[in-house]
C-alpha cells in the first residue's frame, strides 16, 4: 500500500513539475509581463481611436507605447532564453 501511495505522489510531482516547465518555456510563467503587454496594446488602441493629434502629443505617446511594447516583448524573450 505504501509503495502505491509513493508512486502516486511521485507521478503527481512529476506532472506538476512538467506543467510548470512547459508554462515557463512558453511564456506562461510571466503573468505580469503578459498582462502589461495586453494593457499596452489596449492603450495603443485607445490612442489610435482619439480624435485629434493634441499638438503632436498623441503621436508621441503612440511612439512611446510602441517602444514600451517592444521592451516588454524583449524582456519576455530574454526570460524565456535565460
């Protein structure tokens, strides 16, 4: 009976560890970075939908958001490979 419990616990640990490693490899282990990326994309969409350019500030904001999106993507990629 003890050996069955041991084997069951071992299989559960292996399954959970495997799931965690797959999640990390696919970027799933970075929920805050992925959430930030989603929010930045939403912000860019809102800026694009704004009526006028606001003296060039809207266009500059779009450029800065694009830059931030690139940095977040680079951070996710860096974490995935290190």
